[in-house]
């Protein structure tokens, strides 16, 4: 909405305009009035004025001087002159001051409104153009950031790029590193404080951590940060030729340890959470980046259950396999698949609680791979149970078992437990014996199979096999939901089809018999008469 300021030492002029002009219809939200240039400047300093309408002849400071000062201090304010003097010198001076319009007294309301409305439309066009520009600029920066993260992922995962291609991408995406520079990697994992964040908020937090690290490590290092492929933050730092020491390689441990602690301190202060950091040895960028990432990632995974706030140096953890404990509790009978299949919900909940209780008590020995194993265990059991009852998991929860939608679910036991609890609750509700939708879906599925396969040798047994249920159990459900046995429904559908073929086609009786899946025309005729009280020949006649 527009804010307008009317200035005239004859206050009746501004008060009359304020009252008589239908400002709302012009899109003006607020109208301010001033009786002098000094008062007008005070208002301009306090309010976001969009259009200034001022008289020229005023005591102490005239309107032209006011327009000049406004042009210097608030160049985006549109300026209109209001005066009873129409000589050429005033008009020429107004043009020099880039005044938008020149309105003569006595003011004609219609002319005044046309002049103001023209400026309002011009302002709106300018604002829209500015908004489009800023949006385009934001989109370009966002796209550049995403493309830069794609390059980082490629290099971290070991994709081979030519030196020329790397230099070109560094320049194109404004990445501050240079090829063949001595570099080190800092791999950052956000702590449990961030476990409740949704993926978008988590991404913003990681971006904020990256900016904090970039500020702390500069100017001694040039820093490139971005999302790593395995749901953590990667920072690659190279020596800065223009920084202290002229870019010389210095011992890492003391300096980077101090800087990493400062990053952690600022994250706690500003983002109210902790982070874990793994620092790699020196390597040559970009050739050594992939190996440094693999080693740092292994260290981060092995310490996935450690304290939220920790700084680890890769050189202290040589890449040798250690003692890894198996999660035997996952596979002790009764299995989760068996419990879900038989709808033993209480026992299934106890089984899941037992697993996460173990993760909590053995936290120091739990790695990211263990969390991924638990994820697969739960997802596999839920998928099996859902499919056994004729339901797809994405119908229950669009993101329920899709790790690609939210990879952060295997970042910590807390997140994994929350995901498991939500998915289990939805599955329990969907597959409950009293759940109308699950049974309705099954009935619809059975009816579609009967209609589709009506010309084949179908039976209750063959239909039951296709929906993964025992024939007796399927018949019981179908009868309780529809009031008709499944066998009777299959016969009725065949007879209705026979009726249509007899009435609307010239097919012979034996052809209709074969089309409906009957082997014997006499048997078909008997069934038809039992259903309709006459033979197929009698009905056609």
C-alpha cells in the first residue's frame, strides 16, 4: 500500500485534499500532511513515504529546495509539485530536479487524481520489476549453490574430473578454492538438539553452521562448504595466499583444533546446539578429497553414538577394522515380521522398544551402519505386513519407508525411533480388524480381480492366492462386508455377463459358455436356469 505526504503552508489546501480525495480507491493506505518543509523532513525521517506532493512557494524553505533534499536523501520517493505559479522558470527547475509532475492551483480533483494515480501505477510497476529482479537473483544464487553442492558431491564420491573442468566449475560457481592447493576436510555432524528439525530447517541449520565456520576459519583459510552425500556437512579449506603466513602450510592439529572449538562454541551460542567434527590430514585438492572424505566418514560413523560435542582428528583413527557388535536383538524370535503379520500390536511395540532400549544402553558401540540396519529391519517388516493385507505403505504414509525423502532418519537413534513410532502407529491403524478402509480396499481388489478374470478358470482359492489370504479367511471377510459369499458373487457376475451377451450379441450358446470360463454348455445352461428361472435359449427367444 502507498504512503503519501502533502506539504503546503496553506494548511486548508492539504486538509481539503486529505478529506475529499477517495484515497482508498487509489490504493493509498496513509496520507500525511505538513505545513512546512521542515515538518515534511521530520515526517520523511519517521515514515516510509512513497509520494511527496509539495507546494513550491513556502516560507523559510521552498518546495524546490525540499524536492532537492528529498532527491538526495530519499531518491526512491516520487516527487510532485503543487503551485499556483505556472511560469516557465519553475517548470524548467522542476525538470532539472526530475520532478514527476507539475499540478497547478486551484487544484482540480480529477486532474490531481490522474497525476497521483499515474505515479502509483509507475511505482507498482517499478516494485514488481524489482521483485522479479531479486527473485531472479535469489534463484540464480540458489541454483549456483545447488550446482556447487553437486560438484562437491562428485568430488567427495571420487568422480574423476579433468583439471580444466574443475577450474571451470570453481570459477563458474564462485567456489573460492584453487586446484593443487594444500587442503584439509572438516566433516560436521549436527547433534541431537537438531533431531526434531524437518529436512528444510535442518538444511538451513547446516548452511548456518557452514557460514559460521567460514567466518571463523577466515582469513587464514579459503573455505567451501556444502551438503555431503551422507547427510552431514562438508567443509573443504585451503591455505589463503593473502592470509597470515602467505598461504604456507602449517601444523594442523593445534590451529584447526582451536578453530573447530570456536566453531562449536558459536554454534552453541547462536544455534543452541552441539556439533561433532572430524578433521582430516592435509591433502592436495581435489585429488585427495575423496579419500579424505571416506576416511573421515568412517570415523564419524564409528563414533555416531558418541557425545554430541566432539572433535576428532582422522590421524588418530587409522583405517583398520575394529570390533563391531551385532544387533542380535533384532533377530531373536518372535520376529517383527511375524508379530505384524499376526497383528500382535502390543508385542510388536515391545519388540521395537527393546531394540531402541538396546541402542540407548549401548550408545558408544552403535554406528550409523547399526542405525541403517534397524531402519531396514523395521521398513522390511512394515512393507511385508502391509502388502500381505493388500495395502501399499505409501498409501499409509507417503514418506514412510522412503529413505531418499528424509535421509536424516538414520542420523540418530532419536530420529529413527520417532520415525518408527509414527510409521508403526499408522500401520496399526490401517491394518486393524476394525479399520473400514483396509477391508474396503480388499473387497474392491477382489471384485476387480473377479471382473478382470471372469473368462478364466477362477475360484475362491485362486483369488485368495492373489491377495495373499487363506481362502476360508477371505470368504469370511467378504461375506461379513458384503452380505454375499464370494462364490455367489462370482456366479452372479458370470450370469450378468451371460445375460448381456445373450441380449446384445449373436454369439452362440457354446461361444458364450467358453467366454465365461465354463467347460460344459449343459452345466452353464443349468446354472443360468437356476439363476434366472429359464434356459439361455428360452431367454434369447
